C-alpha cells in the first residue's frame, strides 16, 4: 500500500491557474509591478506555494509567457475556405481563451523588449509569425489557383487583416468575437477576389 503524503492533495491544475493569473497580473500592472502576492490571492493560495514551484518572480513570468502557444494548421487537402475557417477559429479561440486582454499583454511585452527580449521573442516566433505565415500560405494558394488576384505586397494584406482586428479591439474595448474575425476575413476576401 502506497503511503499518502501529508497535507492537502495537490491540485493538478494549480500550475496552469498560477500561470494564467500571472498573465492577468502582467496585463494589469506590467512586468516590473507584477505582484506575487496578488497572483497568490487570485489563485486562493499562499506565496510560499508559488515559490515552491518557481524560485523567483522572473522564473514565474518566463514560464507564464512561454506557456502561450498558438498552433495554426494548414492542409493542402482542404479548400481555401476550410483553411481560412480553421485560421479564423484558431485566432478566435486564442483571443477568447486568453486570460486577459491579449493585445494589452503583447504591448507590455513589446515595451519591455530591451530588458526581456526573450519574452516577446517567444510570442513572435511561436504565435505571431506562424499566424502570419499560415495566412500568407492561404492567400498565395488562392493567387496560384486563380481565385485571388495578384497583390503587390502580401505583407500589407496580412497586416490589414490582423490590424483590423487589433484596431477593433482598441477602439471598442471589446474582445473581438469570431463573428468580427469572420467579417474582417470576408471583407478581405472580397477585395482579393478576381
């Protein structure tokens, strides 16, 4: 018979809760003012519980940022419309499930790039660049198939799509919904169609 450990049973989801609470705290107060006590309070735990898992605030912030992933799928077997729907759904899910304002969070990391380049570097290489590359692949396929007209600068087209989403969020203070994303993409497609 296995001997039971002393104390309360550990919550298997506690680390995720702490990481999400850290993202919320960063978004509210910034990297420097991020407060371990506030994170612990939000999770209904003590500061020592956090420090048993992360020895420093810097380690906790690092793990919180590096927990953020976004996987974009593209399949040659799927139609342009199916691939675009997957792209929109992936982005909408990322925005909806993000524990705070995703745009504010990314802005805070960008502002701290000189002090912590690895944080925004992770977001760029694991979230932002793959998101743009997938949309680029879809648009280029549409051009190759003759569905879309040729464009002079595909980076501008991609920036228009993603920038419209950010602009909507900043000006309305609403978390962009899947419907708004679909509207942005359908408008972009109308502009690209031959």
